C-alpha cells in the first residue's frame, strides 16, 4: 500500500538546524534560501514525494513540523 | 491528645508541636544539639496517625531542598538543624524566600564559627536576620525563651508562613533545645484536607487541572526590570510584617532607668539580673525580643526616650546590638555584654556588666 | 493536489499540547528540544497532564518549566532529586519527574542523585548528557571525554589533571533502589522512538510503584562543541557512544541481558576523542 504525505512547517519557529533533512527517506525537504523573522534558513519541501512517514517531525528538536497522510 | 501538662525537652516540644499542628512533612539531618527533633518524630511514627511524612535526608542541603519541593506543593513542611547545618541550608533558604514558599525552619544554635562547639550560643543572629543567603530577603524569625514557646511558636509559624507566603525561622539555642520544662500541649490541628490545601495554596504545584494554567515555582527571572518589581513586592511584604507582626515582651519597663535587651536563653538570665539589680535599688527593666525580624525598632526607640541606657545581653560577640543602636538613634548609651563560643553568662556577670557599662 | 491532504482527519503528527506555545531557547539542533517533546508526548499519551509535576535543573534546561504545560518547580543547582523526593512522598498520587543535565546531576548534585536512587524514590529521572556545561559557555563537565576540548580544558581533558569521565548511569544501576536504568539518544527518528518508549516505561514504572527509573539521553551540544548540528550528531556517534554505550542497563530491577556491569563500571576502556 502506498501513502501520500504532506508536511506543514511552522517556519517562524524553525531554527534551520537541518537535522531533519538527512533523515528524510525521499529527499523531500531542504533548508530554504530565504530566512524567517529570526534569520534562520527555515525548512521547506522541494518536491511532492512525501510519504507521510513523519521521520522529520519525530527528530525535530523544536516540534515545528505537522504531518498529514492519506492512502493512495 | 488533648491539652495537658507535660514535662518535655525543647527539641521534643518542637517535634510534638509539628505533629499536633498538622505538619505534612519533616526532612532533616542529625546534628547536636537538635537531634532529638527527628528522633522524637521517628519514635512517634506520625505517618501512622496524622499521616505526616518524616524522612532522614543525606545532608542539610538535601533536607532544605526537600522542604522546598514538598512545601512548593502547598503542604506544611519543616526542617530543623543547628548552626553548621543551617549554614549549609542558606542556599535553600534564599531560594525558598525568592520563590515565596511558606515553610518552617528551626535552628537550635550552638557556638561557632566553623564546627565550633555543641554548647548553646546566639551567634547566628546576623545569619538569621541579615540575609544568610544572597539577595534581599527576610525570614520571619521567632526567638523562643522556653519549652512552652518552642511548642507554641510552631503553631504560630504556619499562620505567618501561609499568610505571607514566606519561610519562618524559629531561632532557638542549645539551652532551650536541651532543657526540660513543663509544657501545656494543645489540641490537635488536623492536617489539611486536599480541598484545604488547594484553597490555602492555589499557587502550589499539586497537579494542573484543566481549569487553570500551569503553576510554576521558581526564583529565576531573566528580565531585571521584572526582578526589580518582584523585589519591591517582597519589600512591601516585609514592610507589612514590620507593621503588623512585631512581637516582644516588656517587664518592669514602666519605671525603669535602665533596660536590658535580650532574647531567647539570654533573656531568662537577664530576668534574674534585673531582679538582682532591683534588690540593689537600681531600676532595671527587661525588653525581650520575640521576633528578631521584624525587629521592634519603634518600640525600642520610644523606650530610649524614657531611660538612661540599655545593655544588650547576647551569647555572641555583639550582633543584635547593632539593630538596638539603630533603633535607639544614639539617644542613650547602648552597650553589649556577651559570652560566646558556647558559654552561658551568669546573672551576676550580667549585673556586673550593667553596673560597669551602663549605670556607672 | 497537496492541499487536499492537509485536513484534520489526515493529521498523523503534530506538536503535543503538553508543550506550551513558547519558543524554546535552545540552540538550533539541540537534543533538549527533542527530549522535552518526547517527555511531553508521553505525558499526553498516558493522560497524566493534570497529575504530573516536573522539576527543572540549573543549566541549559533551567527554563524547562516554561515549555511544559504541567505544574513545575525550578530547583537549586543539583537539588532536583531532593525536591522530587519530597513532592512524591507528600503527594504519592502525582507523577513526578526530574529533568537534569550532566553538570547538575553528576557534579554538583551527585549526592542528591545517588541518595534518591539508593532510597528507591518512586520517581522518573531524565538525564541529558552532552559532555559539557552548555549554559555557562562550554566548560568541562564530569562527563567530558578524555582528550575533549572545552573552555576549561582548552588542550583537551587530561586524566592526570581532571580525572575520568563519570559514568554515573552505570553507577546508579548498581544500586538496589533503581528499577530501570537505560541510556538512549534522540538524534535519529529510530533513536527518538526508542528513547520515547524508554521514557514511557519510566513513567509506567512509577505508576506501578516500582522505584526509581533513570533515563539518560546522550545528546549533542553543537554550540559548545563548535560544530553544526549535523556534524555534532555524527561526532556524538563516533565519540560519545563508545564511552556512553546506548541501550538498557537495568530492566525490571535486574542488570540487562548482555551487560557486564563490572566491565562497564571498572574496566570499560575509555576511548579518546577523535581530534
């Protein structure tokens, strides 16, 4: 069974540590070239391959990622 | 246990008063000359009767921090120690004052400095009322002069502690702690019910119901502007104590030419010296301090306008005398007499000092 | 298309409500944030938000009380286990946990830690070990590795001057009062899941009145170690883990299978950090 996922990032809370990026099995996420109000290069999605595994959210020190998931 | 006449040691009276006044927990560490407090509690097994918790901690640091943890849940919690142990507790005391935690600390003073002696002394006055730990804080400080007061002041301590959200110190000494006297015990005050605890300590960390935000007990504030506001709040509290909670006793002061100022054990010796002086025709009165903080500044000032001199009798090198001199604003001569390092003065020595230093 | 997925019924992971809305002050990538979050998630999953009291330390996590939406006390440096002892003894129905770093728990608070464990206090202790004093600017901790540079060991910790890194977790496992002693980490999704399960077990043990449960989280300090968060996690795997091996040390009151406590306490070779 395949899943389709989508993450929502609280970009203002994101500190751009990048710990999540290396743990994404589908290379969906990367740090943005843009910065948030605190000057951090926040997290963004770069493609639509997300499977909703939540690995990024689970390893995020600041709890800024919400994960949505549907069967497809 | 109904009200009855008993013979009891001062330290034992402290322990029995804790049980009888509805104390929830005691955490302590043995040290001479106050060890009978915890020994009595352990022998009485109040956990089987009132439900009071008693625990021997690994140090005075642990004891005072157990007081912090337990009292911060809005319960009546106490500890006791003697001078060197109380020194170890100073960090905890400033945290307790800074977090505004009601609790009871008993110091059965012995001679210092350092490990000093195990005999009675009153050389912890500065430590008790001038800070002890860091920061601008005060402990409400009661000085018992009898076994009866050791007992009664435990009851009084809870009222003050919770009224003002402030730690209360009973500053006793090895003489009062170790001596046996008659004592009228009181009826039991039951420990607070869960409802009473929540009503009397709405600020306590007793578990956050959905109806309120989380309660935080801390003495930390990173914003100095807020910390100054908080300090003003503390100072207002101390000012209110100075206004409303000063306690003292005046004996033969109405017609007196000279006053002996003393507290605790010294005041008992001073009482005899006063009688001896009166027998010689010297009109001496006794001003006994019951609260050391708040200090009876106003009362001593008024008295200084009516008498010719004051002798401060302390079992120290002269600590309380500083506050007496401030209170009396140099209106009259104020001199010190003290024995220290564990020596108790005799009434004869006090009278001699009075005649040599004040009466002249 | 993507917007069709973002609907409440499809939500599979979001920030727990047991954390407050406050933005944590921790450095980017710091394991404290993750550890806070999984402790909060456990509190939410066990439904004990209203009956939990936490005790914060002095150190980087001194402000932990601002981040957990449960009643909290802030202890003097090292004294959290003493506070927790009294909270639990006077309020046996509360779930009590301490949250401390290595300086707080294993240096200034060693006596309180050891004696709370030895009395078998029925509490949960969370211990974050990053081998350094983070808040005061990266000085040597009791857990700093041999050869590891810090602000007070600028040429590396040397045994002659500074003694050995303290494996307090193994020490505590030897005490009869500890029921569950484990060492975890939070730097990968798999590690976070295991650490969270350990913390949950530690709270369940408390509910079952089993005695003291102790969860060490080996963590990073990218600011103190002067690395990026990703580099710090790699360095942690290569240097911290050989000295602080991950896994259960004591389970259900017994030394865990495959653990030779004597070897860990006495003979376990201390590796020197990679320069």
